[in-house]
């Protein structure tokens, strides 16, 4: 049993699929208490039932991270139900690759709202509690796209660069409250992420790349475990990882 994780109250956004769901299962098996947010309530309830069947403790809160009050309610559920919030995994995200010239401005708005504003709303919701506790750990999810910019990726890459900038700013501001901050930047991981690309050819190309190179979401869950499991005085700030076969 992991002492850095057992009985920690961990809020995960985007817990209904992919990295969030896999990490919820992984942390639950290590004894964490989970508060799970996403829009697809049916998926969250199935997940909670699964975790409980295996002896885990978890609660589902239907949450759209673009709505500040819903993110506040997610975190308040953690505090009201379990008395505290130890970790926020700010994971909800959306990737809709297209060339800027295609003028998919609604998709630009979606990515900015979910990836940037959603991340900020998560930070805003936990900070007052974590400052009062003088303990806490915020994990933000960037990407290789937060380190590189690719054609058709301008807006997604911009949002993931923003996540890294926000995380570094946060890191430098929360020392006096003893808070830890981690940014995890994955390469290609097999999830539903590529399902939301509406440009036919670009989507097909990216999905083909993922088919040949993507690794499983357990890769991410193990990294979250590593960051959480460090002694309190050690703050893992950034982890960038890729499938071994990924060149970009
Ligand atoms: P998935 O599409 O499988 O999961 C995305 C999650 O985000 C879902 O649970 C979805 O839940 C949630 N989400 C999307 N929009 C909202 C919203 N408005 N409010 C609340 N939740 C929302 O993809 P991944 O698991 O791969 O994505 C997780 C994170 O990892 C994202 O931030 C992504 O950018 C990042 N990432 C992923 C990589 C990959 O290759 N898979 C690589 C690098 C980074 P619901 O639809 O139910 O609301």
C-alpha cells in the first residue's frame, strides 16, 4: 500500500475516459479517495460503482469545466464529503486539430474554454482550501504540444503552452502555503482524444499515427503515482514523456 496516496482526497476532472479514468482506477487501487468530475454522468456513475465494488471510495459529480460554478461545486463536494482536498488532477481537455485557415473559430473557443479556462477554474476552486490547509498538490496536464508547435496544431498547442505557463506561475506563487505543483506533458496516449477532430484528412492522419505509436493510459497513471508518492519536501514540477517510437 502506498503511504503517499492512501486516504488522500483526490479530485480528478475529465474522469469519464482516457487518462482521467485510468488514473482514477490506479489511484483507487492504491487507497485514494476520489471525487470525479466530467460531463458524461453515466460514465462517471459506472466508474464509481466499479471502484466501490473493489473496495474503493469515490463520488461522481457531473461537471462542465467551462462553468466556474460547476468546478467550485466539484471541489466543494470533496470538502463537504471527505473534509479536505489533497490533490487536484486538472486533466479535462479537448484536441481539435485544424489549419488556422479553416477558420474553425468555434473549435478554437472550445479548446481555449476547456483547456485554459477549465484549468484556471480548477486552480481557483482548490486554492482557498489548500492555502487554509497549508498543504495540497495541483497537477496540470499539458502535452508534447505544450513544448512544440505543429501545423494544424496552433490553437491546441497554444492552450497547452498556456497550461505550462500557468503552472510555472502557480509554482512560484504558492511556496508559503507548502503547496506542490506538477505539470505532466504526455506524447501520444491511446484515449478518446483524437475522436473530436472534425477535419477529415487531418483526423485520419493523427489517428493513424496514434494507431501505430500510442502507449496505454497506464503510462500516465504511473507518473501521477510517482509525483504524489514523493516525500512532502520534494516537488516534481515537470514531466515530459513520449512513446519510445514517437519522433515528434
Ligand atoms: P479523452 O478524450 O479520453 O478524455 C478527455 C476528458 O476530458 C473526458 O473525460 C471528457 O469528459 C473531459 N472533458 C472534455 N471537455 C470537458 C468539459 N467541458 N468539462 C468537463 N470535462 C470535459 O482524452 P485524454 O484522456 O487523452 O485527455 C486527458 C488530457 O490529456 C487532456 O487535457 C489532453 O489534452 C491531455 N493529453 C492527452 C494526450 C493523448 O495523447 N491522449 C497527449 C497529451 C495530453 P466528458 O466528455 O464526459 O465531459
